[in-house]
């Protein structure tokens, strides 16, 4: 940006911030100040003896947060498949939408090149740990019920998630986009089982040229609402 | 020599085991007590049906079928809330989910209205705290940011930001403190200006041979909008222009665009 634009920008910002009171009055957008209370109310004839209605707010146990752990398998492209485990926390904004944060860890194996070449190693062993975090937005696309026998019904949801985050693998932090879907089975109204499938996309350049890799994950989880 | 250690270790173990037990008991108490401590609160959770009937759904959502109705005059106990749905227990023990619109038509046992708290545009303007997540582009690199803000008044707030920068050639972290000014905070789409300063840490990627880690100071100016979405949820979009005060001859200039969401409370 050119210097003069930046200076102009800065001046606008400074004027609006410092001259907050002055500006809002100037443009008439500020809240009007209440007139000073007069000593005697002018010409009041009837004194309204209406009791102020007291509206009470019940203290209800809100259970919009969901926290839990998961374990499953993850296929790290070129580095084999291994166990993945992690934790999840979600906040249900409406009956449809939720936001979710996940962290997880898996371990990359040897690439086929490393297996065939004998001793050669592309990355150090301690760089094979695949650690990720993601921030996702989710939507309960198919809320429903599951029945076991004649007398038991459990609430269920199919949901879709998409989001972004970062993955630490092969010595670097890598920008990661992930998306997927899952099935939530509410064992009680506060305890849920999950089955999730996700794809973590990231760019990696350690095998010659830079390419986008798909790292597929399937996991089972348990969460508790609170 | 072994004897003292064998006596010492179990002691520490016992102490830590005890503290764990204490923690667990305390947690259990915390979980139980709020439900039963306040008799007044408990009475508030029982409401009488004032509409011709109250519809109980099998789950907390529009699509779940209505399987039971509670008639006018009967009372129900509210046991749980999830988003805009309330789980209630009728006098005959049947439990189901009722939406907010119907719950607002119930009355307290003494005939007064019950207020089911719901955040609105007014809370969006006057809330003290805000936490949000934004992501976008920082001079060609990807950036993910987390921030927390405190409002000194509806117009002015102070924010602390932490960001992770993920680029093709280098990665980094950035932390900054901002002052944010909203000229019309009572608008649903509320524009703001921001000024701030902080530090940036950059380290070249492991595949880049040259270069070393750097810590630099930054200053920035920016503008954006906060948009009230629903409940305690808002959206935010912003542009910031950064100046990185490097130790070289020229300062760096970086432009940043970000989009994300926030919760206020």
C-alpha cells in the first residue's frame, strides 16, 4: 500500500477512535443523554401504584458443550496406516450448527522407497509423529432416531464437518484443510458415541515435488455433554 | 539404601492418590451440588402449562415427533436445556423436549411469567467479553488466529491475538495487542477500526536451506465488520496492514485478510 493511503487510513482510524464522543455527537449517532432529573415531576396527578413485575430466570442445566476422546486408524499418504487418537470439544450453536475443535496424533511408518532402499531415511524417526489440530464448523444434516428392539429409541445425528488447522509432520507445520462426516448416537441425552470419517488435505514436498496429500482417518469416539 | 526409598515412594504415592481422590470428590460435589443446593432455584424450574397444551418431542429438534402432550394447568419440571430446546419431566414421569416458543408460554407456580434468557442484539452491543477464531491470508501465507477481547465500553475494546502463520517458505507465530473502536456498536453489521502492536516469529521451512529464525516487532492498522448472527454468535471479517520492523535496511509491509466467527458473553 502506498504511504499516502496508509497515512490517510491511520488518520481516519485515529480521528474516529480518539474523537469518539465528539464524532458520534457530530453525526448524531450517539445515544441521547437522558435529561437531568427535575426536582418535581411536572403536574403529576395520578400516582400509578402498579407493582413492578418481577420476572425470574430459572437456573437450568445448559448442555451445549460436548467434550470427549476418540481412537481409530489413519492412513498417512506414502507413510502407511497406523492408530490415531485424540480429543474433541464442540459447542452446539443451534440445533443444526455446531463448532468443533479437534486435536489428534498418529505415527507415520516407512515409505516404500525407504523400505526398498535399505537404510536410507527421508525423515528422522521423531519427525514421523503426525500431530494435528483443526477448527471445524459442523451441521447435523440428518437428525433422527435409532431403535433397538421394540421398547428402546435413541436419538442419532448424521453430521458433516469442514474446517482448517495445522499439522506437524516431517519437520514442519503444514496448513491443513479437513472435511468429513460422522454419526452421533446418543446413548443418553448427555453421553454420545461417534463414528467419524475425515480427510486431512495438506501440501508436502519431501518426496521431490510439492503435492497435496490426502490423509484419511476413521475413528470411534465417546463424548459427554455439559 | 533401598529401605528409605521404599518407604518414601508409597508416601508420595498415597499423598498424590489422596489429592486425586479429593479432586474427584470435589468434582463430583460440583456436579451434584448446583442441582440441589438452592431450593428457590429448584422451585423456579417447575413451571405450569398456560397454553392449551405443551408438546413433548422425542428429541431436541424440529423434526423429532411429538409423542406426548401436557394439558393446561399441569406442571412440568425443566431438567436440561440444549440450544433452544428444553427437556421437561411431566407429573406422570414422562420426559420429552419442548422448544423455546412453547416454554415461554408457561408460568411460575405463583402465576408470574418465566424469563428464558436468550442473547440478542443488545447483548451483542453491550457484552464485555468476546472470543473468536479467524482464518485467512497473511501476505500469501495462510493464517489461523485466536483472539480474546474485553470491552471498556460499547465503543472501545482491547483484544489479545495469537496467530499461527503457515506459508510455503516459512512458518511462524504472531502475538499482538489491539485497540478496537466501533463507531456504531448497536448496528447489526458493526464496522470497526483497529490499531495494534506485537511480535512476529518466523522460521524458514526445513526444506529451505538458507535463512534463520527471526523475531521482529510489528505494528498494524486495520478495519473490518462484526456481524450479529444468532444467540451469542457473531461473524467477523477484517483487513489489516502490518509493518514488520526488521533489523535489515527496509521494513516489510504485509497485508492480511481474515474471516471467522466469535462468541460474546
